[in-house]
C-alpha cells in the first residue's frame, strides 16, 4: 500500500511507516498538486495543511484513510470522507502540553511586558519604570473547552495560585472534581474571568462563538487568549473591543486567515501575536507523528 505524507512529520514516524508501506513525501502542495500526488495513495498524512477538499478525496480512488498529525480536523472535508468510507484519524493527546504551555508563555509575556523589555535593551534603553506588570497569582482564568488542553491549563493555573473555572457543552464532572475546577455557564464565566482562554474545535456551532456580545460581558481589565482556531473569535468584533477599551488585551496564536498578512488586529498595541506555534515543539511533533503512524499501521496492517 502507498502512503503520501503531505506534511513534515517526525523522522521516527516516517521510519515506522516505511517498515510497512511505500512512503512518498511531498510538502507544500496546493489542491491541484495534492490531487496529482494522492492519485494512487491508500493513506494521506497531513497536518493543518494541506487542505483535503472533496475534489481531492473524490480524485483519490484508492484512498482508505486520512491521518491528521495533530488535533483539528477543519482542513479535511469530513462529509466527503464519510460518504466515501474513508477513515479519518488524528492525534488529540499529542499536543496538550505544548499548547497549554504556550498559553502561559503568552500570558506571562503580555503581563510582564517581556517583548517590550527585551526590545528596549536591544535598543540600549533602560525603561524599567515603564514596565510595571501584573501578577497571575490570585487571578481567575476561565477555560472555554474543558478537554485535554483545558484540563492541563487548569493544572498549571493552580501552580500559579490562580482560580480556574470552566465551561464545556460536554461537561466531565469527575475530571472537574479531581482537578478542583468549578463549572460556569458561558456568560457567567466571561463576566468573572480575568483571563479567558479558548480550547474548542472549529465547528459550525463554534464559529464566531466569541463575538461583540460575548466580549461586552467580559471585564474591561480582561485578556482573551486564543490558541485553538481563528474562526472561533469574530476578529472584527475583537478589534473594536480593543479599540474601545471593552477588554484590555488579546493573545492570539491563530487567525481567520493564516498568515494574516498586514492585518490591523495583529498590529494592535494591545495584541500579542504568534504564528500558530501552539503545537510547534519537538516533543509535540514527534508524539503526533508517531501516534498517527501507529494508528495507520494498526488499522491497515494485518
């Protein structure tokens, strides 16, 4: 059987696949290139790119599985896969630590003015008095999406002396009790939290779930953090909220359009932005690739 690896995954994962399959690597493909390369593929391995469209799926007559080395599946036409009996697998457990750690890296950078402090010294300026920050200790962090990543954030938050509260449509009371996290309805969470962090998949029901009305319910001193998917936050509403002082700031690792180009939201002085690096650690990428390789082997090797 043939495996097309259309995104850069760990060498260890490639080695595992090569023991059982004929593996072809082709990165940076657009739809036309992916259709051509996937024509004889039994398995297609992707990350957040390339996009696996209906046209790609229907052109790949031998395709049995699409394997996503990561969590989100919004770049895969799941309806088309289902119609053609193509199995879709991902690696949801691989990225939890990396994404959760980025949330706190961004929060600390924002609240302690790390980027500005570093830049000022590189410019041979000593602006210590202008860099007064804010502690995370004794603050409330509201976690929207209390799954693998959300629960890990709650654990880290406790270490900072923070109070984690959470909202999830599929609430796991046993896990919440174990971690000491209280449930809040979304509106209440928004109004009580000093920090609101998003950890939900991009689905029709979550697209734009944080818009003008939701932002207006947050504290004026609050910061929103999005390391999930850009479409979950209405970016125009967020920009307006920042301009008007409805909230204090935003930490964004994901965007509606990636890369965002000259987007004015990214350039806003109260935004800390990174280029979708939540899962970009050596450990997370190795785990994601190996998990996917093992799932492919388990499913297709007798």
